[in-house]
């Protein structure tokens, strides 16, 4: 018989003990604090009071109990907002599926549907406590914005990158129309703006221009806006006619004034160049040919066509050059013959 503290062959002495959450949490949150926050967000919120006529008390209590456990496990009071959103989703589902709650619409057509008095009180995140829910839409308090009023307009939005690692490949995307900027806290409004400073891209770094343009941004999502880069209309080409990469430093403003940090955006053609959006440089590919301003892989038939064209051009130029040389030689020979003839005539005159 093995002693109590001996390990069997199947035991693993290195196995970590399972973590069991306790109160208070590592950050100091007590069970009372967690319960109070869950009750505030779920039962006592505007949407919670509206849904109380739809959900049983026991169902609301289940959401509160689960909320307290989530706060304990994740050590984060903001978990209460997620639990509230789950309660809202259940409330909406019951209202739309259970016709016993439906009522006749205010119109004269006699149609029935979920009660507007309750659905109209359901807003995203209950307006985050920074606004009022009116007919299902948040009316934000001054200084806040967004569909759920969670964005503080007195703080600049955060941006992380542009395009794919700071690059927009014009051979794959319509970069002439816009470049996507990704971040947080973008607000859909008429004063959402992009602030664009052009930069000159070289094969080792980039040089910042002197002027900055402010253009209207297009809101895509809370985490993406689209900026038209006016510099794209002035895209230049090199001596071979191939497009040169262009770049810009871009910042975003929710109110047209308070700007985020800048991120670098580079528009380039991957068929022609290799670019680094992190450090901001581009170099021309060495495994391509350029024909009529377009870049092709060396094994592309267009490269052979280009070579043949240059061979023909070279042959024509060579022929022209040869003709010119022959003409010059003929002229020189004729001039020399005339000179000799004059010399003989002069000698004969002296003899006479």
C-alpha cells in the first residue's frame, strides 16, 4: 500500500494547482461592490426597469448572479456592462417572439407588434450613462458621442495603423479613393476629419512636407474611418514612366480640432516596388521590367515585347546613324576631290 503523500505512476508532481477565485479579488474588489454594480447595471438601469415587465425576477436574478461571478473571475467591474447587454438581448428576443406582449400600433391600420414603449427604451449599452434613450436611439450629453455615448469628445481618438501595416497596394486596392485608418473611439458626425501631411518616400526613409490638408473623413465603424488622400491625385512617375510611391502622415479628429497621433500611410504598386510601412521607405524591385509605364515580372511576355521594341528601335537608330555616316564620308570625299582639282588648276596657271 502506498503512503498517502506518495505519487502514483500516473501522478504529475509538476501539475499546477487549479486557480480558485476568491473575495476580494486581486485588485481589491469585494463581493458587495460587485453585487452593487451588477444590480445598478441590470436591475436599476433604465433598460432594466423597462424589461422588468418582460423578464421574471428569477431571470433577472440569474443575470445578476452570473454578473457577480464574471467580475470575480475577470477582476473587472466593467463585466457588469456585458452582463447587462446579455439581459437586453434576452429581453428583445422575448418581446419579438412572444406575441402575448404585442400591442396594436398607434396607426389606424390595426397592425400589432412588440411594444414601442419597451423597445424604445432599449439603446446600445443603455447609452453608457452619458445620455438618454429616446425611441431606441441615444441622445448624448454634451461632451459625449457615438451610438452608445461612450466616446469622450474631449479626448482625441486613438489610431493604430493605416491599411495593411501602413501600406495600400494600388494594384490590389482602390487607394486613389481612400485609405483605411484603424483605431478606437471614432464618432460618426459631420465634423469627423482627416488631417493629411504629405511625405516624400525614398529608398531609405521619408521626408515630411510643409503643408497639411484637412479633408472630411468617412465613418465606417467605431474602429475604422476612411481618408481620401489628396496627394494621390499628384502621383508622379519616374524616368521609365512607372508610378512612384507616395506617402502621408494622417491624424483623425472627431470634432475637427482635437487630433489623434499621426500614422504613416504609403500608396504604392507592389508590381513595381517593395515598401516598409513601419519605417517608411520603398525600393524599386530588381526582378521586373517596365514597359509603357507598367511593371511586369521578368518572365512575363510583355518583357519580351518590350525587348523586341527596343531592338527594333535600336536597329532603326543604327541604320539612320549608318546612313548619316555614309553621307558625311561622301561629302568629305567630294570636298577633298574639289580641293585637289583646284590645286591642279592653280599649278597649271603658274606654269603658263
